[in-house]
């Protein structure tokens, strides 16, 4: 049975290079409010970027690059990789999708929520409201009733990030680190949240610190 021998902590600061929109739960819309609100911390109301969103996007980007996805069944090609093979980096790092008999073991990557840095915490200008609409293909103007008010994190806001790599006695630590950093780079290129094709969701990792802790 594989056992953990060290934890590699990858931490730093990430900055929004455009508006970033990760939809939250539907809430009652007050006067002047947005139709679609972003996810917020329920305690202090501050926006954050969920670790689950980061993990899902990084995984899908790496699956796309390496052609690793579910190739069986009626939904072949639309589900995450679940092969569970020992040498599958996707299943090893993120977990084998719906495979309880996977040989790849426990997921090596852990993605924590990204939280606003102290410099930006509590500021009113870190959230903005933008307008979105659908275009009538015949008139070239906004379609009737399509105008929506959308919340998003403003450009230039900085967040703390913290990712962990769980290295077992069967792993190559350098290989795991390189795979995570590759995923982070692809996330910068693609973006996170909704509206990536319209230039929304762009981020940049400003700093990266790596600490190795023996387990």
C-alpha cells in the first residue's frame, strides 16, 4: 500500500487580469442589484475563487492536452478520465472519475480556495457590475428582454492561493511539481469561471513559493 512521504506546498499571489465571474447561488435581487451574483464568503461577503473551480478547470485543460478522458460508454469524450491506471497522471493527480478500483491511488493534488489578500479585503471596488445581452441576428441590436446585470470581480484584485501536492513513496516529486505548474500555466492562458471566450476570467500567478514538508 502506498503511503505519503512528503507534502509540497505551492503558495503565492494571483491577480485578476480581467473581470472574473464565478457564479454563486441564486439570491433575491434587491433594488439596483445584479441578476447574476458571484460566489462570496457567507461570513464576510468577500468574493473568493473556489478551489473546486480551479481544480476542475486545470484538470480539463490537462485532459484536453494529453487526450485523457472517458472513452467508454454513451457519454464517451464528455466525462473526466477514470481509467485509474498507475501511469495516468490525470487519475494520479486529480483522482480517477467514478472508479472505485483505481490503481492510481489517492489524488495527489489539493486546491484550496483563493482568498482576497489583506490589501484588497473589505474594499468596495473589488466587485463591479457589467451588462450582458444577446444580439438579434436580423437587426444587429440587443434582443428584447435579453439585457442582464452581472457581477464580477474587478480587474487587478489579488488573491492568496495555496495548492498541495501529496507525494507518496511511489511518486516522482519533480514530475508532480512540473505537472501542477504546467496546469497553472495553461490556466493563465485559458482563464477561469464563465465568459472566457469573451475575455473574462483572465488571471496571472504573480509569485510562487514552494515548501517541502516531510510527512
